């Protein structure tokens, strides 16, 4: 029984070319089939390999002919390039990159040796004062100032950012004016201004406007150095936090807000449950930098006689005149705390990046484990017999 294939009008079919596949010798020809002409499968041009045994001697017609050898393998053997002997692929050798890395390591080693072996640093004095009570008390106050200022600054800055994005022109203007004023004046000037606020307002009171006062208090007794530092730093940081939060909110796709409105969510719930969680991916990196900057910026409150880390160190070296070792104590504590905060910032950024990429970036322990595994495999390859 012959199987026939119906072919559409003016259907044309081309045979296989002898030059297209190595080892095949089928001539290139074109078969033109007219409309409504059934075409048997046996009449189609077939590319017959030269090593195929034709089964025409009365045996079973349905038997499968023997397959020819693989044409790519025949081509490889013809050219004398077996696959097992192909040269290995090696990465490009970057001599300049290795030389620059070696030069950088040499400079770093020279600086490290000069710092460690310099007797003027007086490392024994640094170790003796590193964990004294005065230094640790100043460190705790510095950490408390940093945490309080960041929390209050971002709370107030979020309110200012929402006001800046509001449809009310009065709220937008007030928020813009606040940010403009506090970003335009230096932090030291603001601290000194709030420290001398008693010259402008000797007393503060609470009562009925243009009426009797319920109680009054002297400003000097109310605003001490520590409270003045908290107020000045908070008002200064809130201006920058407002721009950080506003930029994060604007980075969210407007389609998210439109979808929330289509679902009937209120603006407050949309902002709290939809916009802010997605904006955190843009807010967290800048907020982490602000946190580290605030930690170091708290040293400026030493001009107000606030017993932070720097002021505590200054009190010590004003007595024993060992300025360099005590400054190194403060420096090492700032480096240690900043390192811990940077590690925490990395993991917070990794947490909020869960929905932005298919796979999370590896953590430092994971990277170290991969590098150790790679180094161990390379050493095993070098020490193996015949390895190079």
C-alpha cells in the first residue's frame, strides 16, 4: 500500500545538496508538483549515504537499513583532528592586571609596616586606654546619639517626604522650604544656634495664645548640651532623610499605585503596604550611608561639651599630653563600629533585594567558601601526577 501526501497548489520541494553534509552524494534537484497531484513518499528525493546497504534482495521491506558513520566524525578523521586530542581552552593571561595588583599589595605592605613599626604611635598606650571606662562611656553615648538621631530623623523625614509629594501646594511649599533651609546651613552653625537659643527666647511657656500662661521655664535649664545635640542633629538629618525617602517613593513604578487604586485600596494603605516596601530597595543603601555618616558626625558635638567618644578622648590627652595614641583609640573604635554597621547594611540590602533578581547575591561567608574550594581544587590539580 502506497502512502500519498496531498500537496497544495504550486508546492515545490528541494532535495539535499551534496555539498551541505560531508559524506553525502545526493544531487541538488527541484521537484515541481502541480495542484491536486498526490505525491508518494517513495518518489521524494532522498540523500543516501554511501555506506548504506540496500535491502532489495527479497528480504523484509520494512527492515531498517544500517546507519552510516557519523559525518562529523568522518570529517574529523579525514582532517586528522580527533576530538580527544583537541587543545584545552585556557583564559587569557592578563599580565598588566597582575602587575598592578602586585604593586598595590606592595604599597599596602609598606604602609602597614611603617605604621606598625613606628614607635611614635605608642601602641602600648593605645592598648592600655582602648577599654578604659571613660572611653567606653563615650562610645556608648555616641552609639545612643546615632540611634536616636537616625530614628527621629527618618520619622520626621518620612512626614516631610509625604508632604512634598502631597497634592496640597501649602504642604509642598512648607516641606520644600524646610529642606532648603536645613540643607543650606552647616551642621556646626545649627548646633551653635540651638545651643544659644536662650539668647533669643529666655523662657518657654505653655498657655492660651495671647492669654495667660499656664507655666513657664527658662530655656537654659531646659536645653542642656545633650538635648541640644539631639535636636540639632535630628533637624539636620531629617532634611536629608526627606529627600532619600522621596527619591525611594518616586523610584516605584506608577503602575503599582494604579493597580492598588483599581483594587480599592486607600492612599494610606497603598503607601504603607505597596509603595514603601518596594521603595526600601532604593532607600536602604542611602540610609546606610547616612547612618555611618551620622556615627562619625556625632563627633562634632564635642564643641558643646557632650561627652561622646571624641570628647572623652580629648579629656584624657589633655591630662597626659599623649595626643596621638588617644586619637588612635578613637579612630580604631570608629573603624570597628563602622565595619559592623556596613555588614548589617549588606544583609539588609540583600533582604530587600529578594524580589528584584532571580538569585540573591552570595554572602561574604559563601564567597569565602567558594574561593577556598576553588583554591583547594587548583592545588590538587597542581600536586596531582602530571598536573601543571
